[in-house]
């Protein structure tokens, strides 16, 4: 009697057919179609109300510039990294990135939260998307809104008299804009996971994001502060984002650019891993 080998080409074919049953879609590696769909959904959501999500923040940021430059008389100067810079030129980049940061947080902190409140969170959890793909789409939508707001503010400041916002180092502008927007987008995702109502998200905006943004050297140079307050400012991650972004326009900064890059990149990675772990475990989402 001859015996057939227990495993062979026919057996492997049968096992493959069992694993991949007819009519059952199998997604290998990255689900690019689902990732793109969720990203487009997030972008369309804020574009439908772009008057509120893009143009209103741009006008508000421009009003900051007008009020402060008029109040200072347009004749004051600020020393940044040992270089004297006109106050309007110093203020403008900080306002641009400040608008980007706050809107990245606002967009990311809304997505999952409104799903939990309205009972539509299943629309995010049930599609065949991995945790990394879900997180990437949410962060990508928030970063896109941040750059839309930043571009709108920059265009307005470009034609405003007495303000010079011509890029000296475009790569630094894009790099720190991306790092900062990703930082606030991840913080927004973390907030939307934790929050159970809009009041919780508003509390983070008012007591965390707002103060850290305003006390980060947006409206003043930290070189004029007392040593204690300088140390406090250097402990604020928003300081490195604004300083690096400002360097892209002025060619000088309050702190070394490479230090700011390492600090913010490290925070982004840590927040990304934390958000991934919470989304993977379904904390406050599936319970």
C-alpha cells in the first residue's frame, strides 16, 4: 500500500481556500481605501462649515495682529536670538502657528466625542480599519485643518501693510507646523477619548491649551523674562513649536532649533503610543 503524504500542494491549496473563503474580503497590510475614506470624511466635515472652522479663526488671528501692532504704535522692536526684529514681524509667525495649534486640537477633540454623545461611535469602531489607520485618519484631518487655517492667516498677513512674513526657511516652517499640529491633534484625540461631554473638552481648551499657547512667547520674547520665568517657559512644549516656526520666517529663534525638534518629536511619539493603546483597548469607547 502506498500512502499519500499528509501535506502537499493540494493540501496547501485547500487550507488557503479555507482561510480565504469565497466572498470574504481579505485586507492585507494597510487598508488604504478605508483610511482615505475616513480621512476625506474628516476633511469634509470641517469644510462644510468652513466659514466657522477656517475663515473665522483666520480673521480672529488677524485681529490680534491689528490690535497689538496698533497698541504698540508699530515702532517697537524685539530682540530674538540677539537680533533686533520689528514687533509686527515677530508677532505674525507666532499668531499663525497659534491659530494652527488651537484648530488642530478643536478638530481632533470633536470627532470621537460627538460620536460618543450622539451614539454614532460605532461608525468609527466597526469599519475594517486597524487602530493605527483610525488614529492616522483622525490626526490627518486635524493637521489638514491646521494647515488650511495657517495658510489663510498667512495670506491675510502677506497683504497687510507693515508686516513681513516672507519665508526664509520653508522647510522649518513646514516641519514645526507639522510637529505642532500633530502634537495638538494627538492631544485632541486623547481628550475626545477621555471626555464624556463637551464641557470636558472645553475645560481642556480653556485651562490647558489656551494658557500654554498664550504663555509660550507668542506675544513676547522670553529673553526679557526673569530667569525663573524663562525656565518655566522652556518647560512649555508650545514654546519650542512657536520658536521653531518663527525661525522659518525670521531666520533666528529663542532656542536651538534641534532641541525643539527633539522635544516635540518625542512628545508626539509618546502621545501617539498612548492614543494607540487607549484606542486599541477601547477605554471609554467600548465600555
